[in-house]
């Protein structure tokens, strides 16, 4: 894995196989802690463990494989640079990495959309359709895909960090409550609470935002007629 060369710590070259094997037995959290001292073998092992997942998340959001690959590189560069910000007491390394993947992907999609290079019609594999209708019981009512995505993003931002993380894991990976609990190091009961409280809050927020968006759309259409 070769990243940019802005400064010495921003260029973690792939180390030898022997060096990587020496740290391959460590947990994800231990590897990130090693990154604080600039450990290239730790970066290599983390990349091997998570690059497919990060790429999958990016693909689902930007809907372009080439752009998703760029996002993946940016995510691991950011992880390398910001390893000191990781706090294992607040969650697992995987959740921390996924949060960077999510936000980087959303930023890239916004960048592409502004320049007319984002095509929401590109097919992607996602379980979002399975739970999205539950959060918007009144339906999308003729809103464009871009309008839907904007509303969904704002709705997610209204949640607490843990509620948002649980729903992101359910959305991106289709994980069950028990699996999410294992990833986050929380009890299944607590994760279940995050999930349903987050889902309930998101439904309420989306209901209000959808109603407002539909009213605005009607006013615009009336003004044009």
C-alpha cells in the first residue's frame, strides 16, 4: 500500500512479509495503538484485514469502483495519521475505521455530485431497502434520489454517536444485534436499545423532514404552473 508523501508519517510503505507476521497476531486495537509510533507492519496488517470492508462501504456510497478505491486509500492514510485519536474505551477499532470510511465516502459523493459525476442509478448491493421503509412510513412521495439521500444523511446526523454507529453497521454490513454487540464490545441488550431508540428517533426526524420537503416541492411546482 503506497500513500501520498506530504510528510514522513504520511507514507507507510508496505513492509517485508516477516515484519508483518511479527504483529499479525495482535488485535485490531493493539495494531492501531502501534500506529502511534508509526509502525508500518501494523498498518499493513490493518490494511489486509479491513481494505475489502472499507472498499465495500465506499462502493455503496459513491457508486463508482474507481472513486471507491481512492476513498479507501484516503481512509487508511487518515487512520495512519490520526491513530493517536483512537480510544479503545469508546469502541472497537473496526467501528472507528468504519466511521472514517463512512464520512470520507459521503464527502467524496458530495464532491462528485457538485461536479455532475455522481450517478445514483449505478447498481449497488445493499440491504438498505429492507429497513429504510420502516424509518419513513409515509414513503418518499416523489422526491428525487438526491433529495432522499440528503434527508437520510441529516437524519443520521441527529442521532447519538452510538445510535448512528449501530444503524450504520446494520446498514452497511447487515449485521444482527448480537454481531454488532461483539463488534462494539457492548452487551446485546444495550445495542438493542441503541438500535430501537435510534430507529425510533430517525423515523420521527425523517417524518418531519419528508413532510417539509414535500411541502417545499409542492410550493415550487405551484409557483412554476
